[in-house]
C-alpha cells in the first residue's frame, strides 16, 4: 500500500474548514501529507486536531476564492510559509443559490460562478504554477464537481449550481491535457448526497447546524435516502478515500482517468450562501467601516466621528492594548494631537526624550560613551515640541477611545473582518464580519471600508493588485519592556549601543520607571536567529553580553516582542472604485528602530479622514480620494528608503548612525514628511518669496490673538474641524484694506467657493459634527462663522491700537477669534511664513484640513481680485460646485 502514501508531500484544499473539504484534508493528512486549507470560515476543531493526531503540519488562511486579490494573497502567504512546497491541490469551495430558474438574477448567477467555476479554475491555475516552479514529481489536482453535473437534482432548486459543476467536469480533460507535460495529473471527483454544513440541518440527525435548510427543506432528507441504493446519505469520511487515491502514486496507472463517480457519495448543493454577499438583508448600515482599532484605526475613527460621519469600528481583540507595542510619539504627532486637543493626558503621564547618546565597544576598548547630542536640534528641525514622548500603545489608544466614546461611538470588540462585496447596481459595499461572541457572521452596509488591520491585512486582499512589495531581511530584534536595576549611567536618555561582541542595542526610557530595550539578535547580512530561540531569557543574555561590564537586572518584564526587519510597501492603498482603503501597517512595514510605525500610520488616517468627510457629504469630487494613495504611498516609500539606510547605519556604528540621523532628522520627527505637487498642493506659476512650501507643514510661530490679547501658537490655535484655513497676511493693515475687501467680496456666495460653502452649511445642519461635553469649552462655532468649509484668519504687524474689528471686511469681522497680531515672537510669524512682505504687499496661505500647506503666494495690495481668483481656482480643482 506504499503507493497510497503521501508522506513528505504538501496539499492545499479550498473550502477545507468543514464538510467534504475537511474530509479531504483529513484523508490527505492521514496518508501523510502536510495540509493547508483556504476558507472564509474558521475551521472546525477536527481540523486543528489533525496536526497532532497525524503528525503533519497544517495551516489555515482566510481566503475568498472568488476574489482575485484574496486568492493571490493567500497563495503568496502559503508559498512564503511553506517554502513554495505544493504537490496536491483540491479546489473544493462551492456555494449554491436556492432559486427557481425563472427567478435567478444575473448578479446571483455571477456570484455563484465566481466561486464554483472562476474561483476553482484560478485556484487550479495558481497551484499548477507553483507545482511547476517547485519541480514536484508528484503533482496532482483533484477538481471537485458533483453528481448534479450528470443528473437533475429533483428535490432542490439548483439549475445554476448544476451548470457550474458541469463546467468543472468539462474543464478537467482540457486542463489535464495541458499539464501532462509537467507530470501534473488532473482529475475530477463527483460526490453525491453527503452530509455537510450545507445539508446537515435537513433532518433531526444534526440539530447543531443553523442552516436555513432547517426551516425551508425538512422533506429533503428522506427523499435523498430513498434515491440511494443503500438507503442512506454519505458521511464526508466516505469519500475521502477517492481523493487520497487520486492524489497518490496509486493513480499513476490511470492517466486517462477524467473523473470518479461515486453513486453513494455526492455533495448536494446547499441553500445557504456560505458567507458570500447577495442582495439580502444586512444587520446595520453606516458610512465607513474601519477594520482594526490600533492607533491608525482609532485616529481615523476619532476624526470621522468628530466630523459627523457615521462609523463602525471592528476589532478582533477582546480588549484594547494593555502593554507594549508602539511607544514613540514624534514631534509632528505631538503637534497633531495638540491640534486635536488630545495631547494633555499623554504629556502628563509619558516619558520624554530630548537627547541621544552613543556608546561603543571594540576588541581593544571596553564599552564607552562616544558622543551625545540633542535629539531634535532647533536649527535642523524647528519643532515646537523638540522631543519624543514615550508611552505604551494602550495609553495612546485610551486617548482616542475616550474621545470617541464621549461622542457616543464605541469599538465592536471580538469582531473579525471577513469580507466585502459591492452592492449590485450601486456604489455601496456589504461588509461581513464574524461576531466571535455570538459565533455568527454579520453584515453591514457601508459606503467605505478602511483596513487598519496590520501587516497581514485581510482588507488589503480586497484591493486588486495590492501585495506588499519589498524585501524581508535576516535582521531580527528582541524587544523587552520592564524595570531595570543597572549601574549604566545613561538610563534616562535614548542610547544607541554598538558592541563588538553582543551586537547593537537601543535603550528607550519609558513611563512608570520602565525601560525598553531593542536587542539585536541577528544582523541584516547574518544568519537569521531561529524564532524558537527568540525568548526573553535569550534576549536578556544578549543584552548583558552587549552591555558588559555594566550590571543589568530586571525587576519585572511587562512585555516582550520579537520581529524580523523588512521594508515593504503595498502596491496600492485604494481600490479603483475608491471605496476600499488601507492605512498603517496594512500598507507599509519596516523596522521599529526609529519609532516611525504608529506615527506614520496615524498620519495615513489623518490624511484620509477629511477627504472621506468632504466626499461623503457631496462637497468634493470622489476623485479627491485618489490623492490619498498619491500622497501617503509617497511618504511610505520615503519611510522605507530611510529605514533601510537606518538599519544599515545601526550595524556600522556610531559615526554612520549619527550621520544617518542628522541627514534624516526632519523626516524622523515627522516635520519633514512632505507631499509632491498635485491637486491639493498647488505650486505657484510665478515666483514667490514665501518660506512656506505647498506640500509642507505650517511652521510653528507665536502670535497674539487680537480679541483677547492671548499669546497663541498660530499652527495650533484654530481647531481642526475638517475645514480649510485661509491665512491673509497684511503687514500694514491700513494699506492692505483694499486688498482684503476685494478678496473677501470676490469669495462670497457668487464664487465657486462661496456656493460650495452654502452647500456645506446645509450639509452640517442636516448632519452635525459629533459633539462631546468638552466641546462646550472649545466653542467651535467661533471658527466657522463665515463658512463650514473654510476658516478666515488675518495676520498683521499693525498694532492693536491701529484698527478696530469694525474697520475690516464683513468676513473678517465675523472671524474676530482668528485675527492675530504679529510682533511678539522673534522672528515674526510673517517672516517665518512669508519671508519678506513689503508695506504694499499681502500674502495668502491656504492650509488644508490636515495642517499641510495647499498653496501660498504674495500679492500687491492692488491685486485683490487676482488673489480671489487664485484662491477660487485652487478649490475648483476638487470641490463640487
């Protein structure tokens, strides 16, 4: 019987989580094969027991075979995890629609074919390609058809199902002929009435099943039994032997075999929809579904909820992050949190790092400090908060969750994203997720889906042609959070250590007297350390070796992690229809050494939120959403390029690391993350003396608020409500009044911008911004008195005594809380932003809702009409008039 053995071979079964697919997987494993399954549902306990009982390797991947991108991503991950091994493929995934022939819809038929025919065909194709590439001598593909391809199943409505299974039988010989030259056998198997999840509930035998068949088809069981010769329907185990035979060398003599028909073992079509969307009912409706409640997902949700957009947040974890994970918050992110009025809790409780020290040992010299420098020098960065805030990820999540919950929204825990599909005849989506508490699959109707679900993103598989591109290295690092007892003198600075014996270590002070150590376990050009070896004990041993002669004792360890360094970016961040997006680690992966992950991820979401707000309200063209990928993928590429150099510099020592740090310090801080010229970053046709650049951030500057004489930071004072800001610089207010009056009059209701502003007022009346009790103290209406889409602001170097609010144009009179006097800070805001403006000049700066400069130009005071046309032209590029 050795010819039936599958020892050392690798098999793939689609639809293998239950029913016949699970039986096939079981049989292949019992014959000795390692088995992987693709399915849309979690496998039954029987599958998880296979590995132990059969002594083989198993794996499960959540894959939708009807989705090209999901199927490709599944194969990609399978190939990576199993070193491209594959000898046997059994495409078994199948569905039925229980509809009469005269009532079948085009959409229902298409969705059935996408699984039963197209999904099966391309599963076989990808499997064949993998077998050819790995050179297997035992290639076998077993296509699963049905007796329904031979006869009419009188007791069920399954005309489309019968046709789909006939297509499977029909394609088998043709595929077999083409693959024969590669020594890959192709056969089909046509089961009959078999108890599966699709048929289990037709009688009293299987009360645990929840299939719709219980109520609709109670008569089927007896009828099926009467149609078989031995008076029973088959168990899945009854047909596993046929599959094993076709997969084994025992089938070598059956080269012309095209199918095996088992009269007693046929898979009847099911009446349920197996998790695939049709036009049926949904459990809820929303505007945006967010998969993942880490920093990226929560930043997105926080902004959308504030803007008044309906949001559903899915997270597969039972609770928020409690320890560890991302911990470094960079200066730009601190500024963003301040703009959102969310920074205070973190700043109260977190640690802060202002400097970085470098230590090194060589064969000739013991470990010693070789340098120390300011982390973010003002002359290189110019950040208003020139330090890193250190706090575990859960503290950051708490800030967002508290704000979201104060506005009546909460995270749906134990809710795992499964799939999405488009609503037929419209632009909507139906998003499916598993409710792990109720053990049921639920559906949400939505306009947009955003995957903030990490590097193994399931949402990414629903974006065509969006794999992660790049390289994985051999560099591996262990991460320890804990309280350390040590005589090392720089415990409370950020420290980069290069040891000739123990490799590299990065010290990061943390909240609650803790320290985080990143400990190099293997270098980029070395041999990757085995994952089983990457334990806290091993990491501690490496740390002590590298830090000799200093003493290291851990009083406690709160969190431990291990990661392999890779630099990868998704090929796309959005689907062609601009309805499905990814953000954060779902779109880019890199090392943790420069504390960029959470920061970049949150700013992905920060960029996307205001764009979804404008488009969903009908105020901007859907094409605006295309700028999300254009802008954020550029930043992701910049990050990957920096990270690769940063990791190399770590391995080269203090001099290389210091140079890498100084060369990239603005980018590391977030201040230097800049966008290229585009729809939202309009370069001036004529030269401008302005210091600000489109695509860059506002520069920090202190001004005095006219109305109450309060000194404020101009980049922080106006709250972010999803609106643009129009800063008007008038060094000499009296000389500039004609300019200001003309510009404001030209931008009234008669302009394109003015007409959209009226639409925005109506939109926000019908769908107000999300409010919390704390907003009563913020008085947001002060910043939108003219328009919900644009805040006017005036910056002048004229003294307060030189003018009254009543002297100004009506739009600026209404905007009295954003009139600023520029004279207290040195250099002045006008100089910082506009460089040089004469008494007879004025400057105009358009700032986007995310704080980036959209356009900037200076004008003569007689050019108010030209300036107004220029401003209106900027907004015409994407707003809907």
